[in-house]
């Protein structure tokens, strides 16, 4: 009878049986005639116990030679053990080293951030980074399920674009067979025509901003999810953003409890975000609240990280700041019918100082308004003729938002910097590895 090859995640189905598990040495220790090997395989951690009197010499010799991150195949009998990582251990009957690794660069001593980022390809193997990226994976699946289950069509927006979406100062420029092209800042403009074709759409992919920023809230390459909905007005957008965020947070709490525990995340701080409604505050009231807190903000100012943190600290869950001055928002936003100097825009601020995680608006459905906006922003009209066609041929009210994945992951995991929320971060001074 052959011995089944399983993952650590499948151990509970094989208690008392002999199995084979493949993976890498996360840690090991010795005690007389015993070798305790902590094996990881991407699905969990397993203590493998090698007892010299019960194994042959080749197996014992192979166990003795193992080093951190050596790859191996181990055979043994699965036993329950509440003291062991994951609640199971493997009583080893056979072991084969696939490759005995030299001294691992990332040891138990403290390493600087620059060193760890230069070894990001190896740093991913650590428990903390592994947990963060598992949360990210579940979040991305939750996002897709949310929109798929509500009848949205996924539209893959292009990465190479002929013009800016939100201003020309933060674009990465590239040669396009002799012409000028840019890396996309957002898929939104391409979603708006798709909303006229499909009604409810979303895109989900990488975006790029050439801001020369070194703050913990910025990356030059990050991922965004952006829904766009035909016939949806501003109030409907606020409800969608609130429903979306509360549902995905609830899913992470339900399905990623082990990873959040490994990250020592205080989940009681996330639980209020699963409950609706979220507080909503008008921009003018936000200015007043900040003034009362001693911040020198005035009407017309955009909010920086400190102001966002101060506003969010007033509530135990995300807060929705609405109706910003049109002058500090993107050209495509619908003016507030009660005050044309303001836009029907919303920023959703996360608690605990994690800042804006969602930004959205009702989109302008007026051809004349958009033509004036494009001119006032010094954007090349000829590059936007296709976008203006959406207003020429059956214009309609529509709204949408964008959420940066890394900012949301950072908040959910309680990590300080966005660079840990993406597998291979791209920042102002880093494009390796």
C-alpha cells in the first residue's frame, strides 16, 4: 500500500496513518537521541520527531545534516499533540533531504529593513510575512466574490494609456513605438464606457503613481479594485462602499483568524467595521472638527495623514468624509447640485491612523462640464475624445470608487508600512528584487 503525499493542512484526515510531507526546515533543535524538525510547506507548520532507535542510519544522518530552509521529504505517522504547532506532530519513519541549504541569510538576529527588502524573495518565508500575504490573498478573493455575487462584470482595464487620469505630475512615461504612453494611474476612465455596456462593472489590477514620496502610505506600484455602476447616484455609492467594506472585513475576521493571531492583531479593533452604518461627515464639518482639535486647516485644504488620523480617531469604525471642494478633486467628478464649488466625492478613512482606503464619487454626466474641466486642468482634449463619447452617446448618471489593496491589508493586519502588504514592493528608491 502506497504512502499518500499530503500537505500539512490535511493532517487531521490522516491521524494514526503513515504519510509523506514535503517542505522546508523552518527551525530545528536536538535533544540527545531526538531531533525536532519544524517543517513548513506553505499550508502550515509541523513538528517532525526523529528518534534515533526507531529510524535507520541514513534517515538519522539526513536529519542531523539538515539546516534552516533545507528542502526535504519526510515520511511518518501522524499523531495528535496539542503542544505541537498546529496540534499535530509526525513520528518520523523516513527522511530524504532534497537539498541541504548553506547558512540562511535571514537568521534569528534582528535585520534592518533595507536588508530584509533586498532579500524580500526569502523574507516571504517568515511567519509574519506569510500571514500578511495570506490575508491579502483572502481579501482579494473576498473582493471578487462580493462583486461576482452581485452581478458585476469584470473588465480588465489597460495598463498602458495615452493620457493622465488624475493629473500629469504623477505619471510614469514610456516609449510606445515612437509615441508617448503612460502607466495607468487608475482603470476608472475605461470602466465608465464599460458601465454603459454592462451596467455594473469592476476592474482589479496594478496601478502606478510616480509620486516622489517616502511615506509609509505610498508605493509606486500598487493594486486597486474599482467598481463602476450605471444609474447609481451619490447616496447609492455611499451605501455600496459601506456594504463592501463591512462584508470583506467580516470575511477576513472569519477566515483568517489564525493569521491575524500570528500577527498579534487586536481583532476587537476591526469588529466595529463589520457593523453598519458607518458615520458620515460633511467636508465642512470635518474642517470644523479639525479646527477644534487645533489643526490649522481651512476650507479648501486637502487632508494630510495627520488630519485623516485625527478625523478617524473620532470614531470606532471607518468614517466617510463627503462633498470635498471640487478644486482639490479629479476633473471627472459631479458637482454638488446644492453647491457647484463642491464635488459629490467621498473618502473613507480607516481607524487607527491608516488613512484613506476608499476614494470615490458620482461622475459628471455633462459633456460641457467635462470639456471645461479638461481645459482647466490643461489636459489634451484629443486624448479624451473616446471618454467624452460616453457623454455624447447616451449620457447617464453613474458612480464608482477605488480601494487600494495594500492600504486595506495594512489596516486589517495592523502593520505599519505598505511595503509589507505586497509581495514585491516598489518604492521611490527600490526596484530590486
